[in-house]
C-alpha cells in the first residue's frame, strides 16, 4: 500500500542522569529529591516512550489488516491465513503487522486518517473511497475540441519559429544550474539547450537553441510544409508577428473517425485515453490510472497491534 495530444521525504527522550561522586562514596543507585532512584526514573521514562494506548500523529503503529473489494474479494492481508486467499499471496513474504508512521504520508490517505484515535488492541472496519485510496479510474483533462479534428488551423507567435530564442530569466528559476554561471556556459533542460549570453545581477540572458521548431533551419514562407510528431504542418499565412499554420492531425488518436463519448484511443506517447465528455469548445478526456486498485472502493478489517 506503501504531448498530451500533439500541437497537443522518537527522538528518544534523552534521560541525562547526573551522577555526583562524593569523595569517599560511589553509587549507581542515586536517589532523587523525591526518593526515587535514578534507575527507577530511567525505567519510568522508557515505559512512557514505548507504551501508548491511543494512536496519534507521529506515532509508529503496527496494524494487522485484511483488505477486500466491495464484492468480498481479498486483495491483500498482513495475516498469512487470509493472504493465501488473495491473488497477491507470496510464499516468500513474511506476514506480520504492517508498521508505519501515522501522518508521514507512507499510507493511502484514508487508511492514515482512520487509525487516528484508535486504541491499542482495537478493531475496526474501514471503508475507503477511491479518492482516498488509489485514486479514481481516470484522471480528467480538458482539451480544446479542435485538437480532435482531422485538420485544424493554429495562429502562433512568429518568434516561436525562430531557430534561436533570446530570453531573460531570473537566476533563481534555473535551480542548481543557476550557480557559478559564466557567460558562454550552456544550460541543459531535457532536450533544450540554452547558452548564457549576459549576466546582470539576478537576471540572466540566454539564447535557446529552438531545435523543437518544426521549421528549424528553414526560411519561413507561405506554403512551407514539414512533418512534425506524425503531423503534417503547412504555413498558410505570415505576418510580422504571427504565423498561421494548418495541421493535418494524424497524431489524433481518433484520426479519420467521428468521435463520441466513451471512445478509447492510443495517444502519441503510447498511453491510452478515453472520451468522457464532448462540448462545443472543449472535450474532456480521461487518462487511465494504471494502479490495479484505482477506481475501487476498498474495505479493511484492521486491528491495532502496537503503538510507539
């Protein structure tokens, strides 16, 4: 438990015993002002660290559990007797209470929240909705409807098609690469390379090698055509500030088809998607959550075995 479409990380109580040695007397059992020996004080302190009766944030707890789906199917358990009935049983696994720190983000949200306030030895049945477990079956995203057309036009700033783009960025935006900068240094971010051309205080001027420009190395003219990420891109209109391009959208998962809600397709990156809702301006798509327990309501029968 522990792109989109193309053109689309206790403290133990430190008991410091101060032993004062008299000139002619040595003792390992010094009494406190209240009459308690240092050994008794240490024993009390250690017990207070280990034994707790109620689970609180920051506690380390040991929990036995049996996890089932809504139909009663066991998908996991810390108890071997029940684990053998699940599809995840492993003979090489040591079946014992699950140990985790409450509130440290080590568990699914619903499980973490439910154990708060439970007592040592208490049993409880938890029912956890997908949102508090492994997430919904799909992650929703809105995409402009035109990107699902077989052919569409787009108006793009002309500067985007320059082979080199000059930008001024704050040094803090460069992260670790913003340290020890010198003019001429090349900064890399993924497939993008930028050369430092000027440093003025906290502002850095860089020249970006715009190799992702579909017309890289070519003179922009009306009618210029290229293939980019599976799509055919043609320059239809030029002004001093803008370029109108026409895209034959073959990267569209539904190219050549009339889309409708419920349709599924393969995206350029190999992932799958589903049409959830069609509107005039936007289409809502769902990207499948690949966790096998995504979209499922989970039930856990649990027992608190230890609290520290």
